[in-house]
C-alpha cells in the first residue's frame, strides 16, 4: 500500500475539521498541520477537533512545545527552521528525539545532496517534483534527467504538483511516500473523494 501524506491548506477553510476527519476515514496516512502565521488558539481548535483515534497521525509544523504537552509526538521543521536551530546547537535534534522514544521528526529539502546529512529526521520532503499547484510559478524538476540515488539514507517524500494523473509516476521514480496539497485544497469540498482517487491510482 503506497502511503499518502496530506499537508493542510495554509489558510483556514470552512468545515475543515470535518474534511480532515473525512480524509483520515479515506485512508490518509499522515496529516501535516501547517498554518503559517496562525494564532495558537486557532491552531489548537483545529487540532482538538480531529478524531482522537487519529491524533497519533498528526504532524505539527507550529507550536511544537505546546503540541508535545498535548501528547503529539510528530513534528516538522521547515528548511529555514532546521538550518537555524541545528546550526545554533548541533545537539538540538538529539535532545528532541531523546525526550521521547516515540518522537518522529521530518523536514524539507530542495537539494538531494542534503538528504544524507539529516540523520535526526525520520523522513524528508523533496520538491517541487511537478509544477506546484498551491504556489503557481514554482516549477518542478526536470524529470527527463532525474534519477533518484538508490543509496540515500533518508526516506524521501515527493512534494509539489501531485495529482491523480501523475501519482503513479512518483512511485515509479522511487520515492518512499508522496505528499498532496493543492490537488485537494483547490476544491476543498471534494477533498476526500479526490484523495480516494489519488490513492487508487497510486496503488494501481
């Protein structure tokens, strides 16, 4: 079974809690809760509305410390955050991981050369693979000359422009997982059904 990760819309959406729970019911593997510039109260309201059965599949992009106090154990650090925090203190990752055996960390890269330098992270987003849907103008990589090295130690998650039409190609390229964003949130009311179709095409 090919695992699909969903990244939330950067903006809050009407009925978002019900949509997120619907995506979990549809088989979503992980949900990355990313709301840049949000207030903690709004972030927590969305988090607390998620079915408790799925809370262990929620990954926080903000308010890591608050999330840890609420029992969340999956945390994502942007490329900028990673460079700032890990450069400032090389022990940072080890201290986070050491705080709980179940802590799982992820981050993002835009160059494959960085992949083997990120030993503190359980998986890494790489992209955009295809032209971005959520960020028009961001071009994908040149797939005609793209070869994913087989020796990479990090588990790579393809990100960027992923739809039901190209999801099979993502796994043919050798990625471990795929993340979906714009294909779902450009038409929120159809997000669960769109996810089901992407998943179906991924697993052929």
